[in-house]
């Protein structure tokens, strides 16, 4: 399976040159998160369309707008369609491109840390509807991904944390040097980004459609999603996943004798970044059960749960939902 070709840069000027070379006067459109127009000056010769981005515009309505632009610009399958933005924009442009004329030519420029290390890679696209988040989507690998670290300069601390936690997750799954670099605050280091992507690509090359190893990437996410929903999304994704990973490490300590220094060091790191290490649920057990049953990774009453036996040794275990909820609510 062919994964994306990645181009790196540290400055917007270099990114502009890379895009210019790639577009090479061919038919193209660039969709950009409207908040980024004051952050980056793109070459005025590019065909640029701003899209208003937030989790509530991640819907079919915005997909329709994107398709409309593709048709009004008379794009065809070989036209270059480029999305510049965080995970919301890349999921939307990815979905619209994967379905436009049964799949056109997609490239992404992730503008958040989370996008650079995670959301732009691996081909998951989608949007939200009344049945939940990302319930409609496709697998569609972008041809090229352009990563420019100058985007990180304008990110809020919460957005940085969202990416840092995904990067740490990659470290726990497949590369302990990522953890060391992040704990030493080497965050703008392209190495952290490159290594995090490598962990994800090593997993994806065997299991793009998430039937087996790709589920490892859910480390911290089963509990994380539960926390996000229970808090009515007042807790950020990174914060929720961080608590989810910590809980997972605690379970791994009792199940596999995982050394407690791993969760101790992770807790100190979270404290240093003023992130929480605990969460008390508002919903009762049956409400939580209802939430967790809607998770895409749940079949009947069993959830596929990711633990680690050690750093770089993830395992997938079947956990009954009732048992998981007992652990979480200490019932
Ligand atoms: N497809 C995947 O594999 C995958 C993986 C993880 C997450 N996701 C999806 O990604 C989304 C979350 O992505 P995200 O965290 O990048 O969120 P996002 O795209 O909503 O961006 C977060 C916020 O930062 C702003 N922003 C973007 N770049 C900026 C910059 N350089 N400077 C300042 N502000 C900037 C955005 O306008 C937005 O307000 C979710 O919808 C999630 O479902 C997808």
C-alpha cells in the first residue's frame, strides 16, 4: 500500500515554494481554514477558497460547499486539491475529494500539531451528523503532505497539548525517544514530528482499515472519548486522552506489572503543562454504558481496549464494558 509522500519545511516561504513547484501551473484549488488567512500569506497566484472551520461546521453542509466549488472550478480527477488546516479541515476536504468523481487528487497541509503528527496521515476522512462524530467517512490516502512548523508558532496551548498527547501516544506505542524528547521540551523539533509519523506509518502499512494493529492507535482514546462526551466537550481532546492513557497505564500495572514509573513520569509531565491527571464522571453507569456502546470499536458488550505491557509493547484486549465502567467509576 502506498502511503503519502511527505515534504518538510520550517518557514512559510519554503512552504509556498514547495506548493508552487507541486502545483506547477496545473489546475488546482486550495481550501484553507479561514482563521489561517491572517497567519499565512499564500502566493496570490494560487486559487484559494476559505472555509469556516469549527467542530459544528464539520457537517454535510460544508461538504456540499466544497463540492460546489470543485464543480464551479471545473475540476477533474487529476486536478490538485489541497487542504490547509487542522484535523477538521483535512477530514472535510479529504471526504469531499475522496467522493468527488469517485476520488480526485488530494494533498494536505496540516496547520495544527495534531494534524501534523496524526490527523493528516492514514487516510481517515469524515464528518459529523446527528448520529455522532465521524460516523460517515472514507479511507483515502493523500498523495502528498506538506508539513511546515511555522504554523506551530500561532497555536494556543490547548491546541499544542492536543498534538503533544498524540505524539506521546506514538512514543508509548513505538518509539521511546519521542517520549524523552517531549519530556525535555523539544517540541518544535522536526524530529518529534517525523518520528511520530513513522510510528503511525509502521502500524498503517499492515492495517489501513483498522481490523487489527491500527486499533493500537486508540491508546487512551476509549476512555478519552467517554470523558469528552461526559463533559459535553468542555474537556479538550488531548486532556481527555491523557487521562485515558493514565487510566490505561494503571490497568496495565495490575494486569501486566507495568512499571509504575511510567505513569509517575507521565503525571509529572502533565502537571508541568498544567494538565489534569484525574476526572470524575457526571453520568451514571447506565448513561456511560450508552455512550460507550456507540463507540465504533465496540461489538456487543465487549470493547477492544489498548494497554501496554511495556513502552513499545502495546496489546489489544477484550474488555467487557461492565468491567471497564467498574474500573472507571470504582464501583
Ligand atoms: N483523520 C484522522 O485520522 C484524525 C485523527 C485525529 C483527529 N481527527 C479529527 O481532527 C479534528 C481535530 O483536529 P485539530 O485539533 O487539528 O482541530 P481543528 O482543525 O479544529 O483546529 C483547532 C483550532 O485551531 C485553529 N487553527 C488551526 N491551525 C492553526 C494555527 N496554525 N494557528 C492558530 N490556530 C489554528 C482552527 O481554526 C481551530 O479553531 C477532530 O474533528 C477529529 O475528529 C482526525
